[in-house]
C-alpha cells in the first residue's frame, strides 16, 4: 500500500523531506519614520510596530540587522502635507534623512524606499488631484523626482507603490538619467485596492480624505488583469515584482511564479499582521504557529522575498 504517512512519523524525517524553508534572507522589515527626536510611538492597531524618529530608527535598524535581517523598507510620516506631496521629494525630507542615517550608521543594511505620494499629500491620494480625479501623467513626474531624491540619499532599491500607469518606465528613465542605472526597481506590480491596508493608513496617517483608491489600485476580483499589470512592469524594466497583500492573493503569486523568471516579492500587509496579532491577544490563535504557517505558505506559493512586520519575531523562531 502507498503510505504517505511513512515520511511523517517524526520531526527528523519530516525535516528531511521538507520542501519549503524560511531563512532570515527571505525577509524585508517595514519601518515607519517620523519627525522629531527620541520618538518611539507604538501604532495602536499594529502592536509591536512603531513610529520612530530618525535616531530611534537607526537604533532599531541596528537590532534588526543583528538578528540577521538584511533589508528594511521605510515609510515616511512627514509633519507637513500639501496638495502635491512636496515632502516626498525634498532633499532633506524625512525619508531622505532617514536613508542617509541608515546607510551611514548601520553596516550592510539594504535600504529600500517606498516611492509613493499618499503619505505626503493633504488629500491622501497617491497622485496629483484635479476635480476629484487622480491624474496619471502629472503624477509620474513627481514620482520620478521622488525616486531620484531617494537614490541620491543612498537608497539601495526603489519600490514604487502608487499604481499609476507607466510608473516603472518613468522612474527607470529618471534614475538612469541621474546616473543611478545600478539601482533596481522593486515594483508593486500587482497591488489590490485592499481593505487590509487599514492599520498602515492609521500608522502613516495616509487614508484618502475623499473617495477611495479603486481608480488606480486593482479590483480584488481580478486575476487576468494582474497578469497584465505584471507584464507591463516587466516590459518597462522592473527588476523584482511584488504582489500585495500576500495571503489573500497566493493564486496570483503562484501564477506569476510560473510565468516569470524575475524574483518575486510578497507583502504581508498591516491588516494581515493585525488580524493575527489581535486573535493571538485574545488567546484565539497561537501567534507563533500562525505566523510561521502564513509566512511558509507565502514562500511555498512562490515568493523569493517577503515584506512582513513579523520579520523580527520570525527570525527569532529559527
Ligand atoms: C503607499 C502604501 C500603502 C501600503 C504600502 N505602501 C498604503 C496604501 O496603498 O494605502 C500598505 C502597507 C500595509 O498595509 O502594510 N501607497
């Protein structure tokens, strides 16, 4: 008789035939940086995650690196917002200062910068707004400027997340012109208009002040369109493709794995994190096991790298 249970009898034999293994190299740790000094403010809907001022960010990043995690992605929380998101691309804006500090102070840490405008605009949309419409092409210029300012500050990878058409091409061209042809683009190629971003928007104070993001982020019901989004970004020169959120979209991740040979990233977003944390706090789920199970599932589906708020906690389980 065929007995599949033979290879499951004990942990040693299970370990021998295990197909998917998590390592610290898989993870990118997302961090939020704000103005001020000595600030380390916990985000209510994301227990264990903080808004850090630059000095505290550096301390935290040192710890992250010492745990074996190689990369962080940083999100800026500016003290000033306006209609065109000026704080996104200022030479001395929050993310640019944080990037310079991290590159200077933390040895061998890869710094990825999120390239978007929603944290910096007073209306909370990811682009230039006119008559309640988010305009595509005028936004591209500002995104390109943001990416170049981040690269100038020392960013190792540019991660555009704003879902305007043509954003990879625009950013690639601007980076190349500015002499940053070696800086890769990690494109949020397939980003859904998801309700799982709720806690992030609280953390970054970036909720749209009117309407929603459905005219630029993808309809959660669409799979074939996701393949088109990925195809465009590959054509435009993306170096790494991302799917976001992660767990609800493993079908998309898996299909991209089969279609493309580019490295794939998946973003286990704030709502995925909050869901696990809150159930664990009530004693309804075993936090550690659910964390490892979800991260393993994301990797099994095809992710080469995983952006996750659990990165620090996960590597401490290995
Ligand atoms: C910026 C951005 C968002 C996230 C990453 N980059 C928010 C959004 O699109 O509203 C969400 C990440 C998370 O929920 O953890 N555009």
